[in-house]
C-alpha cells in the first residue's frame, strides 16, 4: 500500500532527523521512574532546556509545536497547520550559501508549472509552445551562467496531476520533457555532453519505490528545488499532493529551495529555503498526516491517464510534423470542432506551415482584449469551436508524446545535423490570426506554403471556410484591422537603432565632421589662412636669449555666434624664422647639450655643427677656460697688488712666507 513508506518511517525513529542533517540514533527504552518522581520526556528534556535549545538553534521565531494528529480531521488542513507552525522559511542566496560547485536537483514538474504562469506567456487558443520552452530554458540558462550544476527529475505518476491542470498545461509538460530528450539525443550523436541531465522516475513520490532513493544516492544533491504546491494549481488534490512533496523531501533529509521565489540579480541567485521541523515528534506528525492524505486520495492518484499506451502513432520525419499529424488525425476523427472541424483543421495546418518560415518575433501579434472579446461576440460559433478544437489538440499532443512507443520512435528519428522543432508544434496565436484572415475573405498562399500545409492536412487551403456567415466575416475583418493598427503603432514607437558609419569613400573623421571648413568661412576673416595658424609651435619660452626679435604674432579676433574669440595670427616671416630656428638648434647640437646637462655658454645657431664638432668644441672651450684661469692666478701672484681679490688657491703658503 502507498502508506507503507510512512509506516516504515514511524516504526524506525533512527530515520527521523533530530537536529540539522544528522540522523537521530535509535531511542532506548526509558527506565521506570522511581517512586515519587515525575515522568519526564527523555527526548525533549525539561521545558527550560527546550527553550534554551530553541535559542541556540536560532529558531525562536518558529514554535515547532503542533497539535496531535487527529484522524477525524482533514489531513490537508492539519498538514497546512503543521507547515505554518514547524517549517521555517528563510531567504537565501542558494548558490552562495550551499556552494555553486555543489550538485543539486530541480523538480521538472514544478519548473514547468512556474513557466506556465509567466505573465509574458501567451494563452490565446492554446498558447505558444515555443515561447513556453524558451521560458523554461531561460531559467535554466540563467542558473548555468552563474556556475550552477544541476539535473532535472520527473515523476511519471505526476501525469495524473497534470491532467487536472488542464489541456494546455498537460501538453506543455509533455512537449518540454520530449524536447529535452531530443536535444540530449542529438548532442549524444554529436559527441557532446547532454544539455541537462534528465531522470524519469516511475510512479509518484507517494509510491514508495526505491527509484527515488537510488537517484539521490547516485547524484548526491546538496538540496532540491521544488515548490510548496505547483504555481497556478487550483485543484485541491494537486495542491495538497505537491505541497506534501516538500515534507517527503524533509523526511529524506533533503533541504528544499523554492523555484517560484527564484530571483537573479547580477551574480547572485535568491530564493526561499524551507527548513524542516527540528523535533522528531513533530516530524512524526507530518508522516502520519501524509500517510492519511495519500490513503484518502488513492483513487485519484491511481486513475488511468491517456497516453501511456494510448495516443495515435507517429510516422517518420521531423518530430514536430510527425507529432502534429498524429494529433490532428485524432482531433479530426473525434470532430472536436463540430461541423467546423475541417475549416479549423485547415487553418491550423496553414499556421503550422507558416511557423517554419516566420520567426517567433514576427508572430508576436498584438491582440487587445477589447478586440478579441468583440470578435468572440460577433463570431461566437467559430470562437467557441476554435477554443474546443485547440483544447482537444493539446490533449492529443500530450497523448501522442506520452506514448512510450512514440517517444522511442521520435528519438530514433533524431539526426546529427537535423533541426529539432518539437517546441514549435502548436502556436495558438498564429492559428487565431490565420483563422480570422480566412473568415474575413481568405488568404492567397504561395505554392510553397500551400504544399507544406496540404502535407499536414490534405484539404488545407487559405480560402474562406464553408459555413462562415456575414456576421462572422464582418467581426473577423474588424479584428484583422485592429491587429494591423496595433502593429503600425508598435512600429512607430520603435527607436532608431544605432548603425556604424561606413568606412568606404571618405575618411571616417571627415564623415563625422562634414564640411567643417565651409561652416567656419562665414565666421572668419577672408584674409585668415588656416595653414599659417600654428600658434607658438616653434616658440620656446625657456630660452629667450636665442629667440629672434619681433616673433610675437599679431592679435586676431572673429565672432562665433554671440561669443568673440581672440586668437594670435602668425605671419609668414615669423613662421619661416621659427622653422629655421628649430632646425638650427637640432643641427648645431644645442638641444643635445641640454640633454647632456652641460649647455654651452655661447652658441651660434647660424652655423650648423655635427656631433663630433660639438664634442671637439666643448673640450677646446673647457681647456681654454682652464688656461685663462691659470694665467689669471699667475698674474695675481707676480703683481702682488690686489691680494684680497686673488682666489683662495693663489694665496702663498708657509714655505713662500719663509722665503
């Protein structure tokens, strides 16, 4: 029985956690109390000790004390009360707190449920499966880019719960799962690692089989990501069973991080960590309530689901086309759209053919709620039939993909370089636009589109379907005009994208500046020459002794707008003089002498000089200066007239005085 697993937990207290992740050893039998002594709970100790332990554990804000389990009350309500009392929810940066290098696992069913409630996801006429798959992949890609290591797992028994979530949700789960399997198969053929690891577990978490524990032992996850109830679930059974999965993970000593609260900010990943109850007595109450819950819902959990051995068989070819044809055959055979089935099937086949050529960005038609409601009121028969038809189509797609034989056939048809388009098997919004265009007068299809559509449905065409009345045509025409108007408004609001300037023809700088010289003509004097506007290029204010006289430029001013700009205008003579001066300095060696740190005292810049001549003249100059100094000393010594003016070295020593 499904409850055996929980009985197993209750019978073996060593499998109930005491503190943190450390399993509690078996509890010995308590010795008989002595006479006169009060009975004392050996597990929890006195009330004072319990309070101290609560403060040490940092869980003082969680009571962790629950009422005793009552068989007469609803287990759903008791589990909810236990959760609010004993489970502590804390915000965390799970990749930082648990470690980005640690492996963890993601509940694939909860992940798809989160993607289904994305506010940007379209739900018109069954929704757009390609957008849904993109949403799921975007979540996983965001985690991978931040160094996360994870694998996905799915319970096959959860298909009974997905059947209660609606046709669109059930088809979404089947499409996402098969899509990942096909992608991994193609990467295997290419010699690459799988995009993400997938684990398919038979039954549900309530089945009590060994597969889940085997997967945990094999992967060794540090924690698991799931949700305390699937996002968007409204059925009571679905909510209670998916909430209890969190308690099941706590009973298996696994930490839980919620998917619905995931928020990525830069390199940090935030979510909520649901910490298990600390006291073994409280965990025992959880196990009792979960066993009762599974027992009460056994009939619903064991209900058969169409798809395991049912569903139409797929044919050869592309996975999307094979799935689409098999599902469409099932829907048309069941006459899901009533007397309008053929017209709806033709429009759906045309939309499927168009989806191969039109990218998703060009299929984002803006359909306002007001215009859609007006169309449903004006063409009520076709609107209702379209909703029923697409709902049946989603059910058929799920049944086809859930069929194990079909799954094997689709995997066998994967090629190394083929295109995997299963995620684009149904586009409800494109189908709606094609349908209203057909009702409004028809669509003229190209031979290529017409052939592709007839391959999917033999009588597919873009003509006005039979049975469309004048009111249907008028309402559809109004909806088409509304879609066209919204498209024009969106196009008008698009900003101009920046484009790089071409590097052909003119130089890039000239292209940016334009005719700058022509623009400055009206602001300048006609006699002003830009070529001579070299303000101080050859002027060296540090060495004024060698500057020529009269080299100051004449002042020149002109008006630019309201501002008057005053510049200095260099004439032709000064330009030539400065050029000669600069050339002479380098040629004569004057600049070299400055760099050597011993500038010459006299320099004639009119005579050029080589480096050898400069060195020779420098040596000769120093020798001449030394000779002049020696001659002055000797003259002072012989004359004796101005002894006070003689240098210190020329004064007579003691030997001279003695003489």
